[in-house]
């Protein structure tokens, strides 16, 4: 396995959830915190999913993390990537260090290293939904066959009022998961809150946030959205790149 690629298949994730009543959300859009109070097993990074043919666009992906430390001080970090999608459903997301390229036509996800001018590739399963994120060169894949259900007494889901985000109409949902007092030595209940805003028309994740009192707040937002077809060269492996492994 190529070490910089995070590969998560739905069959191996018993807590992967499909939120009932929110068909506009991407399949498997949330992995709930471990009920024993350990670190959340949700995807490390939110990103865009495909294939989505016939909806070409480009945009910026802005990620921000903030945490309050025990002494009251705050730490924060932000980064911006660039996202592209063509009419055939191919996707590219990139940073200054490289890119992840999803090509459902060829049947591969490619990880490009710009400093070494090398790439690696992993085959994708037929009829799978792939989510890519370039911040750590991650991608995940889940089968489209079947849906997982929430267990009774589990996380609480609520629909949020639709709104326009960066000029795009979006539907939202909030999921609140409670870690009961005493689970990890906590003297009161801890609430982990996830929100997602999604465009049905463009099939885009527009904004997300994960608030966990143990680890801080992480947000993702898609900005500078343009529905002009990107340069086709963005979805090709550069001629001077060679296939290699880390």
C-alpha cells in the first residue's frame, strides 16, 4: 500500500453511517466518534466526492483548525487547496506539494509528488464513490451498494434551514453525538457536533464543521466557485513525471 494514501472501504467501517432523512448528503458522509470515548474515527479530512459527470467547475478549498489548550491559549492553522472537476467526472485537488487525481474513466486514483516529479496509482472499484483531499494526499472509497442505518439511541440528526453559501443554494444537517459522563473520566457529558452543507444541484460539499471539545474545531469551506470547464491538462499525468513509490 502506498503510505501517503489513506484508503477506507465501507465494508471495513461498521460505524460508517448514512443519515436517514438527508438524501442530499454524500453516502457515508460521517463516521461517528468511538462510543468508548477515543478519538473520532470520522474521515481525517473532508473533501469532494465523485464521480459527478456533467458538472465541470473549479474552486478553492479552505481548511481551518482551532484548539483551546488547557492553559486557555489557542492554536490555529489554515490551508487552501485548489479543486477541479471536468464534465467526465474526473477530479483534481492540489497543494504546493502535489495533487490527488481521480480518474473514473481510467479507473485509478493518482497521487502526484511535484518535488520528485513522480506519481503512484491505485485502482478504484467499479460503482464506488471516491472522496479526495490533497491536504495530506488522502482519498477514500466506499461502495454504493446498500446503506447503513443509525442504531436506536445513537447520534441525533436534525435538518438545518437551507441557505446560500458563496452563491450556491445548500441544504444542511447537524449531527450531535454525546459521550456520556464517566466514559473517559469526564465529569459531564461531552457533545461532538458535526454540520454539513451540500448542494444537490452541483453535487458539492460546500461547508462542514466538526466541533469536538477534546480536539477543537475543524472547518472546511469551498470558495471562489466557477462553473467554467477547467483546463483538460489538469486531469493528465505530466509528461515529465515517472511512476514511483515513496
